[in-house]
C-alpha cells in the first residue's frame, strides 16, 4: 500500500497495481441480516475492466454509502445490483450478485422483475413529462398493483407522503411534474420508486443536482426510509455519507479498498488510501 | 433577316458589357484591397504606432469604398435609364402608333427592342419599326455607356478618397463590419422578398380570376371542366370552374399516401431509434433517406407503369374493376415516397427523448415495450405529429406522381379505385403549352396555386407551433 499524497496518473497506476480489493474473509461483521451480496464481481466495458472482483455484503434496512474518486466504479457497481448495466452495449459481467440468496444474474431471473424489487433513483431528477399523479402511478399501473382507482389513489398518496412531498403537491397532482423545482422533482422520483414497493432502493448521487436545502430534505427522507427499505447510496459528498449511512464502502480504480461501519471509516480508517481520500489529499 | 439586321449590330451587347464591367470593377476592388492593406502595414511600420484596425480591414475599407458605390450607381443608371428610354421612344413614335390602344403600342415597342437585338419581330417590318429599332439601339448604348462611365468614375473617386484617408488611427473595422452586415441582411431580405413576390403575383392573378369566376362557384362548385369553348357547338366545353372534385381528389390521394407512409414510417422509426444496433442504424438511416432522393418523376413512372397495372390485374382477379389510372396507385406510391420523411422526422423526435427517461422507466421494472409505448412515444409525440403534418403538406403539393398515375379527368368520386385528379395535376395541365395569360383557364391555375399555398402554409404553421409547444414542455 502506497501512502498517496500528490497522486499523478502514473503513480495512480502504480498504486492501482498493488491496491487490493477486499477478500471475503476481511469483510466486516454485520449486526443484522444481509440483503444483497456480491462475490468476486468483475465487469468489463468492451475490453476495459471497470470492476476487479468486488466482495460486499449489503445489510438489510440500513443505508450503505459508496464513496471514492470519479471513475472508481461505484456507480457501475451500483448498477450491477439491479442489472441496469444490461442495457449498455459491450458490457460483460462475471461473479455473483445475490438478492436474499438468489443469484440475480441467473437465467431464470427476469431483470424486469428484479428492478421492481430493487428500485433506482438517478443522479439527475428525471420525472416523466406527465402529471405528478401519473409519475407516481406509472410503476403501480405497469405492475398491476392497484385494481381500481381508489387503490391507485391510495398508493400515490402514501408514496408521496413517505417522500415528504404530499403536502406540497396534494392540490396540484394534475400538473406537469417537469414544472416542479429540482428538489421536488428528485423527491418525486423517490416517491415514484417507493410506489412499486421495492425492497432495495439504489440511489446514484441523488443530491448532486440539488441545492443545500433540498439536499437536507432528501437526506432526512433517506433516514426515514431506512425503517422500511434497504438503501444503497453513491455519493461524492463525504459529509453526506457520514450523515446518512451506517456502512461505508470506499472504492478506488475498480477495487473495493475498505468497507466498515461509517463511524469507523471516517474516524479510524484502516487503509492509508482511505485516510488520504477522506482528508482530501486526493480524489 | 440576319443580313438585314446587320446594321443594328453595333449595339452594345448587354451581357458582354455587364461581364466586362463586373470584371473591371472586381479587379479595381482587388487592387484597392491589396494597396490598402500594404499601406496600413507601411504606415504602422514607419510611424511605429499601433494600428487601430488590423491591415486586412484597411484593405477591405478601400475595396468596399471602390466597389459598393459603383455597383449602386450602375444599377440606378439602368433602372432610371430604362424608364427614360421608354418615354423617349413613345414621344418619338409616329402619331398613329402613339394613339393606338395599349396592347398595340406595347407590342410595337417590344418588337422594336427585339429587332434592335437582332431577333425576329412578331409584326411585319415597316420603315417605322426599323427607325424605332435603330433609335432604341442608340438609346440603349448611350444608357450603358453613361452607367458604365459613372460607375467607373465613382469607383475611382471612392478608391482615391478611401486610400488617402488611411491612417494609423483610422477606425476601418467599424464601417467594414457594418457593410458586411448590410450585405448579409440583403441576402436574407432577397429570399424573403422573393417569397413575398411569388405570393403577391399568385394573389393578384387569383383576384383577376375571381373577377371572372365567382369565388363561391370556384370553392363549392362540383363541376370542373376548364376548357373554354372555341365554337358554341363544341362538346364538353362549358368552362366550369368548380374545384371541389380537385380538392376531393387531392385529399383522397393524400389520405391513401399517409395511410401507407404513417404506419410504416413510424414503425421503422421506432425500430431504428429503440431496438436497432447503433451500427445497423448508422447504415439503415441513410439508406432510408435515399428513398427521399429518388426523383419524383421516377416514382411517377413506377406508379404509372408498374403499380397501376399490377393493381388493375390484382383487382380483376378478385372481380374488382380498378381504373388503369387510379387514386390508389398514385396514393400508395406517393406514400412510399413519403416514408423517409415520416421515419426520419419521427426518428429524430424519438432520439431527442433523453435516455434518463428510458432509464427511469426501466429502473421501475417496466419492459422495453412498456417504456416505448408509455414514456418514449408520448414524450416524442409532438415531434412525431409535426413530422406527419409536414409529410401531409408534402403529399398535397406533390405533382409528378399524380400527373402520371392519378389521371386528368375531374371525377367527383369517393372510390379510390377510380381515376381522380388533383389540384397540382390541374395546374400542370392548365399551364402546359402556349397559353394566353388573361383567359380564365390560365388564371384558374393561379387560384388553385393560391389554395395549395394557403393549405400547405397552414399545415407548416401548425406543425411549427406544435414543435414549439413541445420544446416548452420538455424544458
């Protein structure tokens, strides 16, 4: 392990060579049950390897944060968890990803069904150019979760309530979602994801396009959602990782360098590279 | 006649003098450019001071000062000169011709001009005509020499003045850039003015038509037979101008064309934009667009010689009588021609839907088909509708295919298997060949053109509005 102070491209490549991804026997003990698990997960974009054998346990009903410099593979890894990489041309994946013990890459698993269980919130708010109501009702309609209008209304209301958006939009559910503020749009996207009743919610830098007040609201929301959902969040904001997550995983150049209780990672990092990153010496 | 008109050949040939003059003026401006540029450089060196404008602008400054006024004075001289020539000519004509009616006088003047140019006049050559032609030739020559000398003189004066004004502090860039802007403005204005000119000429001729045929009869009459009787006992020459059969025919052919083009175009666009491998799309899209590059006349004889007989035979085999020139033959081939319009515009609209929306839908557990029908197509719908409207206006204005394959007889029918005729076909048949430009028959073409113009303009405006609204929505 190299103590990296001022990292250049060649030095980074050098450190790349001897940085080691965490082996299974060094994964931390989790207090509760494991919701998702990856073993030796490797991914290539065409012939460029982006993930180098990741082992990770995602604890149920907790928030797991992925941190690391840009291009370290954390979003790529996140998208492996609900097979959103399937739609990208030239991607090849090896290794295991399990949800409640079932391999999600098994032939018998339909990615469409998987994504209903493992929902996703994207970096940039991406509401459909439809009404607020139709945005939230989109998933339940597709999956036939409501048999009549009353059921659907109830799902929409409870989803918006859980996303903390109900009071702001209850009188204008018919208005275009694209007319809302960025922060409202992102909470709408969260409500839309919740409406399908997923078990896991993946969030890819959900606050990077939001102002500080909207960010604080979304962070509160994540904290509340933890009671019912397993949440995995990718973030560039280290304070945010420290505030909202219970487990933190540090990625670098396609390797998982360190994973531990959030408090432990931030106060007493086990690897010098992690310490350098969280103290802002590179990244 | 050639030998006889030999004496008129000392006329200045307008084309030759114009070419010569243009080359001379361009050469002068070029010299001005290089001299101005060099002088600016020399001035900066000898006075070792910074130029306000770069040397290139000094060059342009001299070139423009030389060229622009010369061109303006040349054009003015020609315009004013032509007016003067005409009034002088009329004043010098013998009394009996001067007192003749307008058309006779105009024809006499036109023939004098033709004769002066060495051409063949339409009336018999009389001594009066020869004298007039000679006078016309003299005046024309004089006009050109005056315009030429004035322009050249002004060019030289502009050259000299501008060259003397060159100095280190001269703000040469500002006038040059302003002149450039004016030139660009003129270029833009020219295309707009041309359009306006066309619209007005069509409009005025239409008004002349409507003074002969009531507008109500034209718009709602059910009988179209524009042949004016030469003899009172001629058959089928009532001269009726009811355009409804043409409108119905146009609508039917357009409808059939859209029936072919809209589904095929949309489905191919969805395949290309949503399912096709990027490499396939890169190859297939230009191939589809080649369809749009096939000359319409080729589609026309394809429709007339291949599709129409095939349809007739197919119809006969199941006991239907299909006319050898039928709306369905013309419409279906036109539809094939329009497919690339629809698919290309729809493909653009689909490609403009951000991928984040597809991700959002897939991330919620929607299938690709659900994503396309529920998210991508609705988001692209305004663009698709606009594309369809543009395709409709293209179909309405299309001429060659219907001329060849739809027929000439103005049947008022709702049966697509019969021959129908369209607005464009009738315009063509009304204007083909030598025509008098003041008969109702010819003027009817302008009225039809006006209707066509209003319909396609309306469709284009609606399409543009739809696209604009769509932009607001997505932002």
